[in-house]
């Protein structure tokens, strides 16, 4: 196996970027939480990974680690709790598809969808036909599902087009191509059809009354086919992504089956990891109502106050670590001093304990799946938005890992960001551990 020498390029602003040479496959679908492929390459090289290794990403997201491993002929295993990211990762690591047949299937489905739109006087890339009535019956989402997405996430006409295309894929596409066609569609849904803007929080950008959907979708399908053709050599390298909870990794993976871990877990940064992909989750039918959304959130490490539940008890895992107790007490003290009383604010100290407890649970469960000597890289960031109390995430994770028997090899600085509230440098760093066995 050979792979290009990976270097972490020095410029801070470049650090998190997707390099042009990395676009193939990684770009099939990414989200704001994705880390860059060059970071994965760097640690594959540092860890001496080769074709006999099995690499795990327990917080797999959109499978950056696994795609990069597969490109280099290395087996990958992932765990992911968000069904959209899980779906995207599974498709992004499935390259055993005939590329020209994929394009032909896309072409056939595109024609069907165009025809259905035309019957209602709608064209994909043109304004409404003069004969079109303004109150044509457009397809829409069921009310319970629509209530789960940000209001105005997508305007009625682009939504109708996307639903027509989705249903044509569901009903007419050959099963061998269906997942790829759907992934290409959710990319076009977010990037072209929706009104969403990521900055990095998900919000609304300019409201578009109309937008082409079939054309950008088909361009995505063509790009996929091109990438698949370019990576025929490693298409059989195994990649499996489990839909599951990284805190229960021992129930998912066999003993001593993992040589290395390269991952970016959530940080206690108030990000709701289900909100970023909510439109896609609803559109693909992964969630239909509030209780399914709640079940999804419960399967994730607690990192924001909108995903905390009465019965949560991950904090018990760090009860013996005074540093985290002191940190949580400092956050609560500061809240009281500042007179902050909202429900969210009252939960900040609790979510901090639950976050580190969840990570402790993960590190504890992971131990049996690692081969002795396994090396692990965890990319995490500092956080200071909890009443300006600085949370040095990487540093605290080192203490937790040590308390569970891991060795801390080093902590690498990935990049820094200036916190606007405190003017302090926030570190995004890579905690490098070793499991002695
Ligand atoms: C920072 S993102 C990872 C992004 C990934 N490195 C990529 O490039 O796309 C963290 C991921 O962890 C997932 N996650 C959070 N808690 C989890 C858990 N307990 N088990 C599995 N996945 C979890 C989230 O859904 C999210 O996709």
C-alpha cells in the first residue's frame, strides 16, 4: 500500500479545508461537522497503517475516515448514531456499482420526473409555464414531519420537485442504484433546492421561490460515476458502518478487532447534531415525529442542552474525577452570578458532566475491541460559550482516558480559533492515545 505523504499544512485557515485533490467521493455528501481527509491521512501515516490494519471511526459522521482508508486500501469500520450521516457514509463507501449503468439509470429517472412535472406545467429549470395555475396541488410533507424542520427550510415548488424525484427513485429505480441516486438527491436538496445556510449553525439564507432540482441532482450522479470509475482498484476493500451508539461499542465490535481509531467526537459546544441534517432526515423518512427525533437524540453523546433528558446518567462515569466536578460547579456558580435563569442555562452544568461522562463510557467500552498497542486520534475543540467558562476539552479527555488505563502519547494542535466572547484562543487539537492492552 502506498499513499501520498500527508502533512498538516501550516496555515491555520487552511487546516479544515477540503483540498481540491480530495474532492473525489468525499464530496458526495459532507456536512459542517466533517473533518478534512488530509487530517486522516496524516494519522494513517503516523500510525504506520497498512493494508493489514482495521481502522475504526466510532463517531463516523459522513465517513471521511472510512473513505480515506478505502482510497488507500485499508479496511474501515464505523459507528454512527445519526441515520442521515449513517446513510451517507454507507453509500460513500459503496463503490461496487457499474458507473455507466448508474448514469443511465439516473437519465431514465430524470426523464420520468421531468414528465411528471410537465403534466402540472412545471419545468425544472424554467419559470412556470404560462398555462400553469398558481394553485396546482403540489406534493408536500405530512404535517407532523413538516413541524420537525426549520420553517421555510425549503419553498413549496422546489420541495414538490424534490418529492417527485424522490418518489420516482423509490418506485422506479433499480435497487442496485437507489441509494446512490438518493444520496445525490439529498445533496441537491440541501445545496440547490433548500433555503438553508450553514454558518456554521444551520439557519435560513435567501428564500428561493423556485430552484432547479433534477439538473443539479443529475450532475451529482454523473460526478459519482466518474469517481467510482477512478477508484476501481480499491472498490473491494471492506468498509462497514454500524448504526449504533459509540458508548456501547463493546456490544457492536468483536474483541481485539481494531488496530487504530481516527475520529472526531462531538464536543460540548451546544451543537445539536440532529439539527444540521433535519431536512434530509425528514425527507428520507428517517424520522416522522417528535418521539422518533427524541429516540435519535438519546443515542448520541450529550453535547447540547436541547438533547438532555431526565433519566440521563452518563455523569456517573466521571463522578470520581474532581476536575470535571469543579468545572461543572464553576459553570453553575457563574450562571448564578450572572442571574441567568432560563431552562437552557440551568442545564449547562449538567450537559458538561453528561458529555464527559458519555466520553468516559465510550473509552471504557472501547478497550476490549482494541488490539494491544492500538493507537487512537481524537479531534476535539475547546469551548467557552458556557458563561465564558473555558472548557479545555482535549485536556480533560486526556485525564479521563488515563483514568481508564490508556496512555496519552501527545496532544497535537490542529488549529486555533479566537473566541469572540472571551478573546481567548480556542484550541482544536488531536488527542493521541495508546491502548497498552
Ligand atoms: C463531529 S461529527 C463527525 C464528523 C466526521 N468526522 C466527518 O468527517 O463527517 C460527530 C458525529 O458523531 C455522531 N455521534 C454523536 N454521538 C454519537 C454516539 N453516541 N454514537 C455514535 N455516533 C455519535 C454525530 O451524529 C456526528 O455525526
